[in-house]
């Protein structure tokens, strides 16, 4: 268990590591851990709409895909022109001594290769996580994200991923909120509450 505790402290470092591409967008910030959470949620959603895939495996791939960044840091596409992260070595080092180390290394290799249907969905989930951030910034008035969109969309591999990406681009960032707010206001009006209340 001591080795697992060390592993969890290492994984926790992703909460401290910023995603390095965000400064180029001119606004926003995100840690690797925040990105991983959204990627896992997107992966779970994609798996639920794709018959015949192992949803648990998709989520596992999403949860683990950036774990080596606890050792390598997050490198954006410009960084990668000049610096090579030794992800396989980082994966081997972080897996060493864990009772599930071989499984961990296998899942990371599967994600990197992108050849299984589950890995393809997980890789799309990784891109759609960025797409959501870009759309969010675009909806609040930033122009930069528009130039990034073709690159992100061009990386998508699955029909489910492409369909979800189109839906993201057609949906305002606050579309989920307005109906809930309207329903709340209608209830308050019926109960005699003031719409000026918090």
C-alpha cells in the first residue's frame, strides 16, 4: 500500500501542473487534473453513445492519459517542436513497483497508439475537452480560439466524436442555464417572490 500511496501523491501533482497552451489563448487557465476530469466525463458520454465499446476502459484511458505529465510537465504543440518528453520512460518509472503497474503501462500505450475503438474515443474526448474550452472563450468574446478550432476538429477520429464536436460548436456555453433560471423565476413568481432576490 505504501507504493500505491506514493503513486496517488504523484497523480495528485496534476492538480498543480498548469496546461501550457492556455497563455496562448489570452485568457483562462486550467490544470492537467481539471482537463483529465473533463476528458473522463466526455469519454464516458461518448462510450454511452457508441455500441460495442467497453465504457469502463474508455474512462480508464481518459483518467490515465496525462498521468506521465506529473513527471514530464505539460508540453503544448510549440514546445513539442523543441522538447521531447520521454513519456514511455515516465510511464515505466511511475508504474514500477505497483501491483497494477503492467496494466497501467498497457493502458498508457493503448492510448498513445490510438488503435483500439476505446483508445480512439478517449483520444477524441481529449480533443473535445479542449474544444469545450475554446468554445467557452469564444462565447465570452475572445477571438483567438476561432483560429484553433480547425486544428482540434482535424484531430477527431470517431463519428461519435465528430458529432459531439458539431453539437458543442452549435451550443452556447450557457444554454443549459437559461431554462433552469426561467423555471426558477416562474416558481418564484407563483410564490410571490421578487425576481430581484439573489
